[in-house]
């Protein structure tokens, strides 16, 4: 099966206009600015940098646009979009990020560790890195405590991380412990040679034994907390295989070609089989699991020091195993 997107975002009405001023700190609520005749024909990124977003660089605005934080008439566009008078431009800048990471003695399930990398099995419910609202109690807080020199590796706010998992997705993550390892893993990530296999329990019985979902993923123009299959989204490809069918559910194994935010969850909702328990894209509360039944079960990469291929497997967590047993008993 191959699912292609024909999604068309609906335009939203303008609810504000005038100059936009962004504070230096705190959460920034989305605002809508209506373009006037003076801005007609201007590139979107240039117009925002010169007339709307005082003090924000054009390159930063371009990144906002690519990330779907700027919508025109409810749709994702490109930085070179030519503005028309009357366009409703919704702007939702990212919140400021924390600058200090406090080491915390949070227990870690370490699957493998050497002088270059550490592979951890993240439990469901653990946020990966600090952000507004989650300044402590994250995987990074635990890693900085465990690996004393990690703070200087890679991104200052996400030290050592080259990929992440959603809070309520469990499973394997690899973390670099030094700059050389970080550079190697980042290069492998960009080359798409880091292999990831996920296991998901989904609603409904999936008809096809194997399939590929090829549909672009971007921020949902109707709800900025969600992502969706959108015409203006980034390319996203997910391969799946049926591992087991139950009376009203299916266990899938999934492999990713790309790594978009919420990609698996969005793609499975798109084909009509949302992940069991997913609070954003499914029907939570029907099963005793805190969050989506999605687990990063396998991770493979080339070791940064000697190039040998390393593959790690993490068994299903207890809550997902109990769900599988309950679903088997439905027959």
C-alpha cells in the first residue's frame, strides 16, 4: 500500500492586524498580521524582517517559516512567497529555550556504553530534553549527571543528542559523549544510515501485510500543537509490516526513511490506524497505558571510532506487553 497526500489546508480568517511586537522572554502567543498594499509583492521573509518582527534576523524568520511557525491564510508557505494585500499572516515564534541544564541523579536504563557513545532505553513518560515547562526531570538532566563531560558536546541545550523520542514513546536513543562521536553520528543521521525499527499497537485491523506511507508532514494549520499530512510539509516516508493481528487491533513494525516530528503517529492516523492511547492523534483512555503504544525497539549505527556496525534491541516495556496479552484474549 502506498498512501499519497492530497490534503488542502483550509484558510483561516484574520483576527488581528497592525504591528507585531515580540517580548524578549516568556511564551509568545501566535498573532495574525494582515498585509496591506504597501507590502504587496514583497517576499514574505523580507517583509517580516523589515516591517513586522523588529529585532529578528531574516535568517531566523526563514527558519520559522520552514518550521511551519508562519502561516499565510492558514497554509504553510516558503520564505520566498510573494505577499498579497489582505493576506492573513499568522506568526508563532518558538518560546525561548533554557540555558542551564542541572545534573540530576535520575536512574538510566543503559543498554551500552563506552568512551564514545551511550545507548539508553528511555521509559515512557520521560521528556528527552529541557524546554519551557520541563526544566528538570528530563533524560538530558540524567545524562549530564551520568556523563560528567557531556555538557560541552553538540547543542548546549541538547548535549550529545542527535535524535529524540516523544515524551510518551519508549525505547532506544544513542548519545554522543565527545565531539568526534557527535560529528560522526550527525553525519550518519543526515545520510540516513542510522537504522530505527519501531513497534506500535494500532487501532483497527491493517489489511496489507506490508506497505509504505509516503506523505509530507508539517505543522497542522488548524492546531499548532499537532502535526499533519499537509501539501506544504516536509517529505516523510514510513515503511510498515504487520507483526500480529488481533480482533480489533494490529501490531506493526515500522522503519523510517525520514525523521519528522510525530512522523509515525501522523502517518498512522493518516491511513486510519492511529496508535493505541495516542493523546494527540488517537483515542486515549480506552486502554491502561499512559500515552501512545509506540516503542523504539531497534537501533543500528556505525561506531564513530572504528566504523563497526552496532545494533541494539530493546524488548517491549511491561505496559505494552500487557496490552498485547489483553488484545490476544479478545478473540
